[in-house]
C-alpha cells in the first residue's frame, strides 16, 4: 500500500462506456486505502432490455439508475470511515443527466430533470472529477474485451453522442476541479508505468477549473 496521501477527500472517476472507470477506481482504492463506491449497474434489470428496445425502456432505466445512484451516494458518502484515507467512486451523479438527455424524449427528459434537481441538492460534490477520455475505437475495443453480452451491439454513434454530452457538461462547470486525461495511448490496467503515471496526475493539487492532460 502506498504512503502518499491524497489532497482530496472525495474523487470521482468518470468517462464513457468502456473507458476503464471501475478498473481504475478499484485499483486506486486498493493501493491507497480509499473507501470505494462502485455503480451497481449490472443488477439493473432494465439495462439489457434498454439495449434491445431503447424507446420503450429508456425512461424506467434512467429513473431506476437515478434512484440507485442517489441512495448509494447518500448512504456511503454521508458516513465517514475513519480507517480510510479518502473516498473514490466510479461515477458522478450528474451522469444521470448526461445519459438521459440522449436517451429520453424531450417531455420525458424535462420531467426527469425535475426529479434530478430535487435530489441533487442534498448530495456532496467531488473535490476532483477525473474524466478518462478515449476515442470510440478504443472504447469499442475495451467493450469487446470485457464481453458483456448486452453491450456488444452498442453503436459508434451512441458512444459519440455520450462523449459529446460529457464534454458539454464539463464546459459548463465553473466551480469544480476537473481533470481530463487522454488515455488513448495508455494502458493503466496492464501497464504499471501507465498506471503510476495516471496515479501521479490524479493525486496532484489542482485549482478550480478544467485541466487537460495528453501524454
């Protein structure tokens, strides 16, 4: 276990589908004795249905995700663990808006946004938001490698739309620390040097604003 300390109490790892969020968050939590919060998306019964019939299942899927994310963050972030150095999660609650904006019809999204705004007021925001950027080709490669059946038919266009939505969201944030790391030439899962490099970036002190790193 590393002795280096994080300058942040709460770090969130974000990125598109297949960017490696969970792998990185899990590894960091193990190496730096951090409290780990992982999204429980595999337990969502609407997800496989959504990929087969998006129009029919988009609204119940997004609502169920929102409810699960809110409950998990409320329960786990609100209780400080004295034996952990900091908290790290593999998602940011605002991804609920990012995905729903692309999957829901306009009237459904307006209703969904009202629910989101109500619950979002009571949640603690991360001290650092890390966005792992990978192009669509790299994302598709990662998706194929991990082999989840319901993800194998995700179209490039959908991944591009989600990527654009993340960037639109990031551009609008004025009071957050955001670190964007281009990971297209990095393999932080299998290459220790790449992992150590990303770790050094994440545990640096940053001012409020957007910081971009391209190796």
